[in-house]
């Protein structure tokens, strides 16, 4: 069983950054494959961006038609499709039939009800729920999740990956891991020196801080086993 939490470095747009994140031990490499965002990558460039990396690939998508989502995921070699738009559960069900990938549904949670509604709506079709604070926008950087950690965990059933994102960096991730005990932590802007360019030292520091947060302690959540 993999050590928790797993680590995802997202918003990768440069090959040198993907290689650095992989060397640092990231478990997932995330690439925004929908157009129009500040870290968007054309699907045609996706394969070259991550070529030679061993980490699992995450295709970040927003309101794509199933055909376009499938094509982008195949171009990246994605193990996970991370969906941030207004996708209907039927779209997730269709995508699940098209490939061996897992599906993560994102929610910007201003309240516990936001998480509850997302879990209820996508139960049975999503393999994981990515939770971040309610402010911000995709490609800009999400807000830190400020909700009660125990109540957040209670809303996320066992067998569903809990991905924690928003406002994390090397200085804050350990505390967030101890509070929320997620299966995966996700960072983008928190390891950048400028938008779209990762700071390789910060990437390494983030991975080390996340992995060390629960050293010697047991998580109360049973891992979903998405890796």
C-alpha cells in the first residue's frame, strides 16, 4: 500500500518542470488540457511534455465533450481525469466506459453543503472528490479549505479518494495533512516562482513536507486505493 498522502503537482506546462516533479517523487503529474486557462497545454503537446516520467498523469478538463475529453486523456496517457466544470453525472458515466482511467470531480467548497451535494450527485460515477476553498478560479489558484476537518472527512465515504487542494505550499501542507488526512494533496501555484514556471526546490520541499506530515502516525481514513 502506498504511503499517504500521495502528492500531485498540477498545472505543469514545461517539460523541465514535469521532469523535476517526477524526480522529486510526485505520484501524479497534472496538466490542464482544456483551452483558455493560464496554464493550458494543447493536447498535441501533452505526450512530449511528460515523456519519460513514471508518475501517473492527470488530465485536468473543464466542460469537454466526451470525445474531446477522451482524445485529450489518450494524448496525455492519463490515469485520472479531473473534472472542474458543470459536467453532469451522465458525462462521467460515459467517460468511465471509454477508458481505464479514474475520475475525480472537483468542488470549490464554501460550505459543507457544497461537499455533501457533490458527493450525493456523483456517487457511483466519481472515484474521487477534489476539495478546495470556495474562492479563486481554475488556472489562477484555489483558496485554502477552511471548513471543519472532521466534518469534511465524515462527508467523504471510504472507497472515494479525498484530494485536498487550494492554497497549499511547502509551509502549509503538513498542517493541512494532519488536519484533513487526505489521500492526495494537490499543488500548483504554491510551488511556482512565476505563473506557469515551477520552482524545483519548492516542488521538492512540498513533496518532503507532505510525506513527513503523518510520519509515525496512522490515518483514520481507509485509503481508496486509487494508485
